[in-house]
């Protein structure tokens, strides 16, 4: 019966085409399995929709783009999570089905996974069903996501752990800010949908400190500590590391960031800082974390690396067995603290510029010669639009990002910088090359000229 009705809707939709529906204004493969094998013991459910309610679907879900959603009976199927009525969806690429943000917000931080049942109907290896599970803030902006690719028809259970729904773009959004979720169709498709659930779990949306330490140190001994002074949790297996020196450095870093942004506060969840005893463990950690998150993460080539609110580096022992606080560790800690306060992530001009600013404040390193050399020869620096547009800035360009941040932080420019920061956060992209005219009153070329003249005067470049 289900297949007969489904085919009828498919044919009707193919003749008429998916219809636009009025809406409110505004990676790798997850676990799949035949739903009949689902465990008998039902987990705690934070929210669910089986489409059996007599209430119209559009009271609970918003449709956007060229999409049609038709409730159909699915009785007679001995499939757990599928029954009563299901939803047949015919959608063009880019169309979305989103749980209405007007419904009570879901506590995603205390959720474990999203589960839904899908019948891809005519999916095959050559024509797979391509959809994306998206997580949105109240402003209807997508900040986290997880792609799904299905290549065979028949009802299937899709389980997506929230720890694998990673941030997108240059914004770092905590789960506290996520209020709803939805599906985006990446390629024209017809499919059945039923049994949508958000499974509860005590603070299960992020890896715990213990889970992180197990990945990092392989079950070996490690120390863990946290303090209000640093607003960080440190996990380390580096014997001889001075906790007092590290806490002092991290405390100074926190105060410097707070001084730069006195009207902002850090997110409640404290960033984690991993300090490894040796380089081999440090470089091996990130691919292991990637496997846990079901995402490919290559071993870092630099001495420090940060992502997902986790900073890391290694700290070699000195001849006497002691271990100091390396400047690169402060640089990486700055990344995760900036993510906590400003909601920015990645290796772009603004994050690397600020991280370099705080690294210099800690180490006292003088970049004057590097800066003067870069200002004197155009071939030793990136054009402004390339600098602003890079989403993976090379370490050899950090000096330039630092100089740009210093320019924007001057008292004359601070109001415009604050507006720029708000734009980056709201758009999820650090590329502001097309926004300079509205936020700074200048196009890229005049802005670049004025900025370089200021830098030449400050660093006494010829």
C-alpha cells in the first residue's frame, strides 16, 4: 500500500513539479541500518514527530524552496519507528524541511543524537539520495551540519550523534545557541520520511574530558585541572610541566582578551587544552579524533593546532626534566578562548591576527624586521582581498593578519571594527572584502593603501 501511494505521489509531483510553500520569515556517512533491527528498549526522547497527528504538518515544520510534502498512511509495515502516517517529500536541490523554531526549543546540549527513518524510493549508486541534517539558531542560520548519502531504496534508520554534527564556516556556535534542526535536499529527490526523534543524553553533544583524554593519551596517566582564572580545562601527560607557570600564562591571556573585548563574556563551556609530552603523540591525536567524529583530519604539520574548541601542542622536556610554556601553546589557547568569547574559529585573518597578537604579548617576540620586510616588498605579502578571503592562512602570513588587526583596533577605527566583527559572526565568514564599503566606507584598494601607510609609519618601514 505504501509503495503504491508513494509511486502515485511521485508521478503526480513529476508532472506538476515541486511547489513553493510559504514559510515563516526568517561529510562522511552516518550510521544506517534496517529499522527492523532497532533495539526493543526505547531510549529517552527529547522530541519526536511521527506525522500521525491530525495537526497540519506546516504547524510543526517549515518548508522552503521548491518542495512538496504529503502525509500518507504507512500501516501494514512491520518496521519499528514507521507506522500510522509518513511523509512523502518531493523536492528540488536546496529545498529544506525545518522544525519550526516557534516550537519550544530543544536542549541540544543534553541530547545524544538525531534519529529519523527514510525510504529513498529509487535511490541507487548512480543516483543517491543526498540530504543534509542541519542545526539552526533562532535566527534561522545554519551553524552545524551532517551530510547523508543513501544508495538503496527501502526504509532505513539514520542515526546521527550530535558529536559528529560539526560547526560550519568561520563561526564557532555552542550547542546552547542551537534551537532547531531540519533537512536540506542537496539534489532533486523523492523520499519517504517518518519517525523523527531527538534522543536525550546528559551533556552528550560534546566529548567529555575523559573521552578526549582516552583518545589523546591512550589510557596512560595524565593530569587534568581547571580554574576560573584561566577559563580553560587543561589535560596533560607532560611530567615536569609547571602548573603554576602555565596557569599564570593562561590567566594573563584571558585578561588580555577580556581587556580587548570588555563588553563580551566567555561561553559557559570551558575550552580544553591538550599538552602532550612528545611530538609523536601530538601529531597522532588529530587523526584519531577525526575517526571518532567520523571525519578525516590529517596530522598537523605545525607545532600547534586548534579546532572544535580544543587547543593542542607538545612540550619537550629540558635537560633538567622541566617543561616551560611554549609561545605556540599560548597562540593555540588564544584560538579557543577567542572562539569561546567571539564565536569565531578557523585559520583566517582575524583569528590568526589576534592569536599572534597575544602570542607576542606573552613571549615579547619582535616581529619588526619581518613586518618591515613585508611592507617593503609587495611580493612578500598577500593582496588585501587574498588575505581577507583565505580560510587557511599559512603561518608565514600571520604577521600580515596581526598588522591588520592592530590597525583595526586603533581608537579611530574601533567602532568600525566592532561592526565588522558583528558581520563576520552573523555571516559565518571572515571574508569581508565585499563589506569594506559599508563597514569602513572604502573599497579594498583605498583601504589597503591607507592601512599599509599606517603600518609603515608605526614600524618605521622605508
